[in-house]
């Protein structure tokens, strides 16, 4: 469980795993207690917002404080549970950019699942799933999400493709060939975006991917992007075309 808490718009938001509802009292975790009581100097009566990925966001009050912790009590729901688009990021971990940075930014951009994948040119041999989750939680707290992305166990590319759900289109960020621009190829969820390691995919992997009916090769423009840049650019383009960005970007009605 991540201990990091973020303040947004004057509100302190905490991710919890317990059920939430009117009148529900929750003991503070050690990390939450340290932050609220020792960093923010919290006192009884202070307000925080809680979410658990199931029950929406709730306004809560710090009810009791002791040297060892405290209790917060949920008062009223401030936002309903809202899903993010069913979009996965399938990424090969890269050495120069920590996976926690990618987890943070992908969470802010609204992914539903983070799936590490090992390709033939992947240099990184280990993924710290607990650290990925901690960073995703921190980003969800900061970005006003009411859910946290699922963190999947790493798989080799071959195993991932062998068990791939056929109805989910996989946008393969290809560096060459006749790939369509992502903005033209993007279609509504379920979907996933695949990005490779520092050295890209090897020719055999590219051929294997392009032969699969659920794979859609896409390009992100005329320049070769770093792996982390490609992942975030692809997510932003897909969200703006087929995800939940259009509602926020749409011009206001003249009658509004």
C-alpha cells in the first residue's frame, strides 16, 4: 500500500482499501497517520477525501487522534464512482526511465491497466510491482481519479500474445513500415497500446505482431520517440480521439 498522499485544489485525498459509506469509521494506516498527523499537523475536525475504486469519493472527518494513529469517519459522498476508458498500457520497461515515472503519467492519462512486457531487446530484467502500485496510487490521489489502475504481473511478449483477448485491439507503436497515424487508427475501447524497449522490437517480433488479426500497427509521427515519450504520446492521442478527453476538450455550447 502506498503511503504517499497528495493535496489537490486544497483537498487532501487518500486511497483506502476498505468499503466506504455514510458513517463508516476507518483507522488510519501507519503511512496515512504519519502524513496527516506529523506532516500536515492534523487535528480532530479536519476534513479529507477518501476513495477506494468502488464507492466513489467521500468527504471524511478526522475524528480521533492519538500518538499511534487516528480514526477518520466518512460523512458524505462527494463524487460517484466513475470508470476510466478500458485502455491498457503494455510497455517494455526501460533502463533510463524508471517505470514509476511511466506509472504516474499513465495513471494521470487515464489507463485502466499497466502491463509490463519483456521483449527480446528489453534490458531491464525485473519489475517492482509494489513500487508501480505505489506510484499509481499517488498519481490517482493527485489527479482526482476515483480508481487506481490494475498492475499486472510481467509477461514475455510471446506469453502475452498467446493469451491475448481477441476482442481487444492492440495498437502496436511501430517505428517503420506502412503504419497508420494513431489519430486515424484509434477506435473505442476495449483497447491497449504496446510500446517497446530502448532498442525497439526486433524484426522477428515485428513480423509476429503484424501477422496477428487483433494488432493494429500505428505511427506517432515523423520522429523516432523515446520509449517513455512514445507511450505517453500514444495514450494522449488515443484518449483525445476515442477516450474520455473529447468531453473535456469540446467547446462550450453557445446556449450554455
